[in-house]
């Protein structure tokens, strides 16, 4: 595997790699990051694969593993994503913009197709708070509500904000599971006396911090009030250009004017970020020297095609109902644009089998999985016990001076 990693291309070339099965794909990615000292972005076909791959990678790699999932809501429907998913996505984007060390980013076909807020918006709506620093408490609360936090009596979920006298509790996005949780800012006058992590159930402090970055709770970030008039003019021109029914357009514009985050507003994201600072893609957030990896590219492409069919079907249905909707290219990448964006980086295609029609160089590794061991364990369960076949294998592997990792 090490000799193969040394042969990986640079520039904007593509390479097919065959024969990686089970956890060997995670081991390959981990060693690639360690050897090349470059970030890796791996795209898998479905969101269900993200956490399994992330767990394997954290076993093999000391590099930070970031997960960027999809919203998992049907396109063009009046539904809003889970706040925890929003928080994870925003935390990952923030780490990509601020992480100086190589990392591993995992995303799915569905997630990578959706356009995102520009990088500048994330910075504008983030707040750095420090213990011992003077801070305008009321201005901070306004800033947090503008960034999508919902005021409540007790903080329990991502995006919650509670204010009690000189104490502000806030549940902000955090990319590190070990440090995730709500924060308590304890003010003494205009000074932040302390910043503590606390348990949302017991309300007891679990750790004290010197500083914290408060990311926005949503990617639905409205323009500053000073820009409202110009922005509303842009919205009216867009509605007219797209031929939206007058009553639908007026209702939508009213909600935008009042900065209402209604269910399904995610499908109007580009309207919040007009030129000269329009929406971007996940590829724009990646370090320029990143390596792109497609895990089973045939399955990824199949999933992209299924998603495109669903997007077009839901878009056509919305048009038949005279709904105000944005055309798919405003919101999603198509296959051609996905390929163009990926081609900005070196691309590795991890294929289960060689592509007979492939035009790229192919390197093959011989790896296995534990299918036979699982079958043998089931067969021997009653005769010798469930662990006997595993013990036999462990003795064989260690006798051959192989490295064995149990996880």
C-alpha cells in the first residue's frame, strides 16, 4: 500500500484503484493523508455510509475527520432539515476554512450536489468570545438571533439560546464530538467572566474554556438591514424574471422582508446571496491542494442520476401547482458541473472491480474482508463457541508477524 501511495499522481489527473474492501479503504485514505500531508475529500454514494467510514478512519488516522452530510429532505418540499444536521454541516465548513493541518472530509453524493452559502457569509456571522473580554451583551444577543438562534427557556438542542440575567446559554455547532455541547457565558457587567461547557440534562458544568467560536445556527443568513432595500429590489426582479404568480411572489417577498425562516426556505438559498458574493459549492471550501476520492464512483454516479430525476420530478410538480420555485441549476450541481468541480483536484476512484471502459491508469491492491470469518463463526458457534474461529485467525496472523487491530 505504501508503494502505491508513492505512485499517486499530482496535478489534475485521475487514477483508478481497485481491490480495497471493508476497512482497507479507510486505511488507504489515512495513509494517503499521512504520506502526502494533504487533505482528502471522499465522496460516498449514500449518507448511511458516512459514520461507518468516519469510525474506521478515526481508528487508523490521527488527522481530523470531518463529516458533511446531506439534509435528507426531498427537493422542493416545505420541510426544514434537522438542526443537528445543520450544525454538523456548518461546523465542518468552519473547520475547512480554519484548519491549517491536513484533514479528511467525508460527504455523500446528495450533500455535494447542493449549493452553499459563500465562505464570506460564514465569517460575517461567527462570533469569537473570550473569557475576561468586554462584550456588548445586548449586541451579542441580537447577533446570535440574526444568525438563526432561537430564544427559549432552557437550552437543549443545537440552535437554542437562553438568556437569564447575566447568563447566556447557547448551543452552537461544534465539529469536535469531544467538545460538543451547550456553552454558558457568565457576564459580570459588560465582561464575560467565564465560558463553560455544560450538560443540557443536569445543567452542570463539564469544562471551562478560555474562548469559543459561536458559529451561526443556520445557513439561512439574511442581509444586514442597511442592504434590505437593494436586496428586496433584487428579489422582485428575480420573481418577475422567473414568472412567479403574483400572489405567490408577494407572499414569499413578505416573508423575506420580515426575515422569516419558513419551512422550505432552504430551496431559496441563492436569493439570500446575490452577486457579487453568490452561493458556492463544497469544493470551494476545500484546501486548494486537496485530493478528491470517489468511493465506488459508479454507485456515486448512479445516485447522482437518481437524485437528478427526483429533483426534476419535484420541480415539475411544483410548477404544475403554480408554486414559486427556483430552477434546479440555481440550487444543485448537475453531473457535468460535479465533474468539472472535482477536476480542479487530483481524483482517485476507488473501484471494487476494474472499469472495462476506463481511460485512466488502474492500480490494483489485494485485500480481503471478514466474510469468511463471520461464516465460520456462525458454523462453529455450537461446536466450539463463537470466539474459537477468531482465536484461530488471531494466532495465525500474529504467528506471521502481521499487525492485528481489534476495534
